[in-house]
DNA sequence: CAGTGGTCTAGACCACAAA
DNA sequence: TTGTGGTCTAGACCACTGA
């Protein structure tokens, strides 16, 4: 007996929903019936249902029944979606191009946001992100250099979060600020946009689980080509 | 017997943790002991522990025991913050002024977003939101009229959500899209802003728990005076 | 009213952790 | 080995929903 029964029942019901044996909005059989069908006690069956409810796949209504919750895809995207997620959700292919990668002294705002000393060096990366070869976003990422001095440029620029976690760091709170700005000449050149059109601006500070900031990102998106989506 | 036992036990243990009877990192008594102490079966006791675990207050370690988890404060502010929350967090006073309130035919986009028929009438409200008397945001809210035809104008314009819930409706999923735009003459007049400067745009569709959209909002914020904040 | 989910019991055996 | 949490049973009574 590898897996517990309630996990196996969970998986079976999930598969049934994916195969449209139970469709969105359908009422699934009552707990007592399912318990008989799977040959388990009602408590065990309820444990399976509970995990599906926690995942937002099922919805229980007292006195009425247990129903397949609406949507399925959207469930995951509670909270802000990343550039990659939004682009892929639109059926486009995300890509990015690193345009600068340098180590140097922090600016005033970098020093403040990252909570570091003026002497501490920072790694600064600049990137353009594309959806199907259309430039969408210009992004500057700053990291205290001593946190990543033993990590390769390739790992930093492509799998920063995974690499940090492999090296024993734990990602904590992420705070984002979103506003807007007008496209200047530099933006226009980098993003192939028109001066004077609207951009979305985003600032993000990512902390480690001990509360120390480790990444400060500023990004500017062409509003004509992009929007952020949230759900709750 | 008002509350279920497992809820009462949940609350009791939570209070004990708040009173430092059990401190962060402490192991609390074993399930079987607590079950005896509270005079319930072990399954019921486990249900109480489970809810505390889901809240991140307790942490169970197989074969070892159940421990008081670290953190506590961070819980609340996950996700997008509302205008009122952001303004108050900045130490300013939010207010709003209703500038139009009319019943009429839906526009094409209103019809689509709200999933209604062309003949169905809609209630459309237009509002300016202020922080300390500075105009921040221009907002248009559209609601299928038949949902609110028995509700007073005052309730609709000031306590829409609460009033709906009192009338037996249940709020469901909320989806928001955020992008940017350039301030036009109308925006400039309403928001006392300059034509050509940057605005944040927000579209929001709020559904009832049955998945039917009941509110479609479009809002434009002066970027110089406002930003959205998220945390996770 | 009958059927549903919500709660609860008093046991049981298991796998895992720590001594 | 002892104690822990993880799983599971075969019942029970309750409150709620909907016909």
C-alpha cells in the first residue's frame, strides 16, 4: 500500500473531472455513495473530498451536495501573474535578452531598498522581455553582490530563484508597486515604442525568509502591448 | 452548543499561544493527551489541530510532535490593496464624490463583460475618488439594473457589497486588469491633471458566487499621485 | 419530507523519530 | 523501544437544503 487511500481517491476524482466524467457545475455523488463505491469509510472519503476542496476543485454546499467548482485554469492564478504566465496564457512565447550585466556601486534608491552600505557592491542586470519577438518590457534587476559572488552569470541571469534556493537561501516576502509613466526617448529606443505613449511601471523588492532584501527590480511595460491580471 | 467543539478547541489553543502558554518553537502536548484534556475523541482533536496548521500557527512533524510555528503578523496583507487601504496606509483620508448616476442601455463592452442581453438595462455610476481632497481616480461602475432595482441609491453608491450580501447575494471571484494610458482632455478636467501625463488604468469584473458577473468597473488613476501595492 | 454535508466517537494499526 | 503523528473504520446524531 504505497499511497494512502484518501490520496488515491483524491487522484481518481481529479482524473474524473479532467475527463469530464464530472463536468463543471455538476454535483458529484454523495459522500455516503462514494464511500461505498471506493470501499472506504465515510471519514476517509471526506478526507479525500477535503483535499480537493482545499485545491479549489470541489465546492461543498451544506444540505445540497458537493459540486465541481467553476474554472480550473484560473484557480492557480490567485494574486499577480508573472510576465511568463501572462504571455503564455495569451498563447504567445516569452523570451528575454540580457543587455547589460555589471558589478558596481549602488545608487541611492538601490542602497535604500536593499538596505546595504554605500561600500557594498551590487550586481545590476538589464533585460528586455519579448512576447513572440515583440518587445514588451525593460527591466533592471539589482542584487547585493556578496549574495551571488559564488554563482555563475548564467545561473544568475536565468535561474536566480532556483539557484538561490539550492544554495540554502529561502525566498520570503515579495512586495510590488505598480504605477504608470510616459515613454521617454530611452524607453522608446529600447522597447521600439513611441515617445509620449503610456508605460506601466513596476518596482519589486524580494526578501529572503529572514527579512533581508535580496533583489530590487524596476520594470517598464508598453501599456499598448501588456496588462497585469489578478484574481481573488 | 453553539460552536462545534473543534472550533472551540482551535480558539482555546490559539489563545494559549497568544498568552505564551505555548511559545514559538515549543512542542505542544500530544494529540492523545489533548484529546483527554478537552474530553473529545482524537479525530475531533485532530480536526482542531488541522485548522491551526492550515492557518500556519502550528506545524506537525511526523513521529516527533506538534510545534508552534514562527511568524504571526504577516498573515493579513496578501494580495492587492484597495484604494481606501492604500490611502489610509499613507496617512491620508479617502473620500469620493458621485458625479453621475443613471439607468440606461449597456454599451457593447458592458454587455460582454456582464454577460447580459442588449435589452437589459444597466445602472451606471461615475465617481471621483480623493485622498485628502486631491483627486486621484475617476471610476465608472456598471451593474445589471435588475440586480439592484430594489436597493436604494444611497445603499448602492456607498455600501454596495454589504447591501448585496444582506440581500442574500454572495460575492465570488474578482478579476482585475491593470495597465496604463495617457491623460486625455476629459481625464485632465475630471482629475485636475495635465493632458499627456501618465494614468494607471484598471478594469475589474466582480462575480457572484454562482459565477454571474454583477459589476464591471473601469478606473483611471493619476500615476503621479498613486500606485498599487501588492505583497505575497 | 428525504437527502445532504457537518460533526463526533472509541477504538485500531501503521510508519516514523528520538532515545 | 516508546511515543508521536498518519490513516482508517463503522457507526451516530445534527442542521441544512430542496422538493
